[in-house]
C-alpha cells in the first residue's frame, strides 16, 4: 500500500499553499484517496521540487535565530544551536541515502524474485543463460543500491524533518487538520489555523477547551485551575489551552462550524492605545483580561460601551486567532459620543464593556476558490479580519484585496497590506482613489477574476456604494451568487 499524505502535509512538503495544490489536482483531473494523495502523485505534480532548499530546516534555523538564549544550553544536556543545526542537516542527508537504499532494495528483491521465477519456468537448456542474466541484473542493481538517492527518499526525509519541527493535529469528528509549531498550545495552533474550537478563558480556568487525546503524546505547558477528574485523565482528557503536542495527534474536540452561532459574551476590557489612520480614521486597540478571551468569527461585530455610557457597534478588525488583543476601526463622526471620545484621545487605559459577537458576514473557510475582498471606509474592518483569516487558513488559490481610498502611506495599516502583498505569492493588493466609480471597480474585479470560472467576493462599505457596485456588476453580466455583502452604515 503506497504511503498517503494529507493535502495539508503534501502542500507543506511541496512548498505551496493547500489551495494551489487543490487547483493542480483539479486541473489535472487526478484521483485522490479520501482527500489524501500518494508521494508519487505529489512528485508527478511537482517534479522540480527543490529538495535541497528544505523549508523545514529553514524553519528550524529561523526559530533558532529568533529564540531567546536559554540557560540550559550551558548545562551540557544539549549542544549549541549552531552545532544542532549542522547535525540536523547531516541527519537529513543520511536519512535520504538510507531511505533511497531501502527503496531500491525493495525493487531489487522484487526483480530478483521475478528473474528466479522466470528461470524456474525456462527449458533446461536455457536455465544456465537465465541464471547468468539474473546474476548480472542482481550485480547491477546492487551497484545502484550503494549509490542510491531518489526524489521519493528526499521527500520522505523532508516529511521526517517536518515532524521534528511541527506536529500535525487532526480533529474528530470534523477531520480538520492543522499544524502546531514552536511552543504554541493546541488551542493557539487551532485558532491560528482558523478553526472554531470551543474555548472560554484560554488560560486554564473554565474547562471549555477540554478535549480527548485519541492517539499521540502531549506535554503540559502550564498548570491550570480547572480540575479534571481522575477518570477523565485516565480516558485521555486534557485542556487544549494548557498542553502542546509532542508528536502527531488525533483528538476529539468540540468545534463550531461557519454557520453555527457562537455564545454571547460580556467582557470588561482595557483600551491599550489609539493609532491614527489618516485624518478621519483611527485604529482602536483593546485587550481583554488574561482570564477571558473573546471568541468570535472573522467579519463579526460587537457592541462597545465606555465608562460614561457611550456605546457603539463596531466590526472587529483583527483575526479570531487572538481573542485577547482586538482591533477596531473608528471613523471621525462629530456628535457621536463614542467616536468623539476616541478622537479626543481621552480613552487610553479606560475600561470598556464588550458585548457580542454578532453578525453572519463570515468566511466560507472550506472553499478553495479564489477570493476577492473589496472595502470602503470602515468596511475595511471586517474585510481586514476576513483577509487575515483567509491567509491563516491558506485554502484559497488566490487572494485579492481592493481597498477604495487605501491607507495613508507609511501608516500601520498601509504597511500591513503591503507586507501581505510582498510576502505572499498568491496575494495582490490594490488601492484605487476614494472617488473611484462603481464602473471602474467592476472592471478591477473583472481583471482580478480573469481566467477564473468562479470566485468568492466579500464586499463591505456604505449601503449606497454597495448597491451601486452590485447593480453595475449585474449590468455587466456578473453572476453575484457568491457575492457576500455587508453594509457598514
């Protein structure tokens, strides 16, 4: 039985996004096995994989470079990081040679068996000739085994290195798979992968993230106040927020799907800072207590209430992977108490009450089709959250962000959008003028969607603007079935 790779692992080994791999499989009309594919099929799709430039070792090198010095390196139990890197590289080289030799040995044994069977069935006068041919084949094959090295073996070695650097976690019953890297907890890794795993405080107090380990090994990152009974511990229950993975894991965990509403939450939080984004917009940074995190979906909103009773319903402008550190985009609106307080810069360090989440303007996270995001004004808040979620999930073949008016050059948000465009091969960013017509925007969508049979479009902004873009698109013959619109006024 050939070794099967999950799509997520295969994409990592090939150095491409999951969406890109799914696109290639669909274009080539290739058969997978219940969502998995063979090593041979992966090498057929990407025969020119640079197996020397191993991203797994690059990740080890980056983790080592970014890590803070640890005193235990001097205790003698572990080599210096530079020595460790060199040894890992040598280990990979030996692993490639060993696996290649095993692959060729398997082929040699099968060929020898075929030759001997052929000799046994040959007439007596041809037996000597058949045995000599078998001996010659065996000698040539032995020479190949000694200098063996092949792409399958290199891919096998890369897979082993991937398991050293990160652990694969599969959730039941959903079947979702994600990777845990560094010292993240199981919960943190799942949230970064865009999954709606149940949790409450994320600090070991509430027990909402309790899950059951079916296979694999875990290690406790921190102690927790929530008590697991002796029976639960015997059955393999742990808190996802307080444990990390030692090996690949299969766990049973409760998840919400994209359409399932999340529980209403009421949290007291603190304003950390307010950062101007041009003259008429400001980015509000809010942090929840260590014992409480806001569980929300990208694209949703909450109600914020200040100490003096000013209230505003705002879209969350940050990724659900971090429910403690939240961002909100606030526009200048004289006469609105909440907005006036933000722009008066008197809100720093104040306490806010957060109520929510609300809304159904959420990402189709299981879709691998290209996605286009279009925003104007404060509509950039839910769009930013959706984009960050899409980048994290890494399912879509292509991502295109069109922000009308853009962000002031050099601002936090401008630098963020440009960093996405610079670092992601499948991401494009455009910022047409504030007064850009609906017709021109539809032309930009047409260009972005060129050669695509279908795409998902998420659009957020003032209602009148949304309507004008939609009407113009319909007039141009667009199919708006997969257009998801959210008015922000």
